[in-house]
C-alpha cells in the first residue's frame, strides 16, 4: 500500500492541470503494477544502489530507509552530498532522458525499495503524455536546480520538488536588474 501511494503521488506531482479520469486510471494502473511487482531483497548499509556515470536502466523508489546522494568530480572528490529517505523516487530523469547517472546513491541503513525497469517506467510516462521534452523537460531541469542547492535539498522529497517546479517561474535577470523592487506585490514574485 505504501509503495502504491508513493508512486501515485509521484505521478500526480508531475501534472499541473486537473487530471483527466483517463490519466487517473492510468496512474492507478501503473502505480498498482509497479507496487506489486517482485521486490528485490532489502539492501544492507553501504551498498551502492546507483553509481555515477552508469547506464540509467532502472528507476528506484525507496519505501523505507535512508541513503546518501553524492556527486563526484573527475578527481573523485565529493562536490555535493545530500540525504534521502522514505518515499523518494530516484533515477527518473536519467531514465526519461536516456542519460547516464548524474550521481551515486549509497545506503545509510537497511533500505527497502522498488526497482522499476526504465523501459516500463518510460511506457507509463508515455501513456500519460509525460516525456523529457517541452514543459516536462523544463520541470525536470527546475527540479534539478532546486535539488542541487545543498541547504534546500536536505530531506525534501522528489514529489515536493516536482510540485515546487510546477509552480516556479524562471525569469531572465540581466546585470543591474532588480530581483525585487520597493512596492512590488508579494503575489507577483
């Protein structure tokens, strides 16, 4: 039940407009199918679920447990680190964009998770007209921007970042422009 709810919330977090009955049915179908697929054995402490630079062949859903996301530079030094946990969806962008893994994910305690093959994940997204172009590419890029901010990304799940990315608007700022001007209405920011 918990896995089903996580996957369903993930799908809903990607769609900003009212969800059609057809899309709602598809979301429920895929969430149920993924949640009830054979589950791999729980991972022990220190296991790498994902390694930076490898092929994005699975999307992972952490049902219970904690893991560390690390990005390393070419010299192998950690340049970014954050902790994730229950309800986190990992590897979705790599699977949709057919890009290699951008980070490594290492378990911090015993982790219970789902492993969704990329081709089936892409099939589910395509059925709901979600792909890595246009609006959704912009959404995923905004999410990555928020996730890469160390202080912002601590303990904030992907689903919340999807919702923030849905509501955020990028503005081009030129040197000398004001981000906020005196007397500006809060609702316009």
